[in-house]
């Protein structure tokens, strides 16, 4: 396997990461409305993250292509010490190879360094392998959503103390 690089998102990554996110939704037949799939900000992730303090987004680069990404963001309506894990997607090429686990650990550390004490995540039943990863990493299920991400199609809501 070639070297996998995890690095902060750059403006030039916007198109590739947006295409990857939408491809994953199509692969798993996940809801395309009221989700990140139809959000116009998905096409401008660099701008979305770096115009706000206490955020971060990292991409996974493999053989010169963007094959994954994950970040954290202080979603409206969450407590000030809680960030949302957002736009965590991997290409099938790297799934099952511990890359997702490494990426999530790194994002969690960066969120903690930014002063957050909790992480929240929303997902779909179609992403069962991802939900299993969150459970293994200590996220617990909530009965209802927190905050106002605007993605009302999500049906799985989880939180973790960090």
C-alpha cells in the first residue's frame, strides 16, 4: 500500500471531497435530501471550516487523490463545550484498514485541544460499519438529536465525553 497522508483541507480539495461524500451516499443509498448530500456547503468545505474558530477538517490523501475526510464543528444549538464530528467519509479503497479509526482519533484529539469536552455525531442506519466504529470508540446513542445541523434526515445520534 502506498503512503496514506492525513492533512488539513486546502481549497483545492473542495471538489474531490464533495464528490467523494456524494459517491458514498449513492453507494449506500442514503437519504439525499435534508442531508449533507444536498447541502451547498459540501462544495465549499474549506471555506466552511476556516471561517470559524475552533473548527478543523482533515482529508485523507492516497496516491495523489482525496479518499476520505473528517472534521469537527461547533454546530448551532450545541453546548459551547460540544463539537459535532462532521463529514466523516472514506472511499471503499481504505475501509477496513484502520484509516477511519486513526482519522477519528486524530480529530478527537484536535477537538480536545480546541477546548471541547464532548463530541456529537449524526448518522444513518445505512452506515452501519461507521456506527459500529463510533460505538467501539465510546460514543453512546441518544434518543433524539442535539443542536441544529439542518440535516433532519439523520436518524442516529450519538455523543461522547472527551
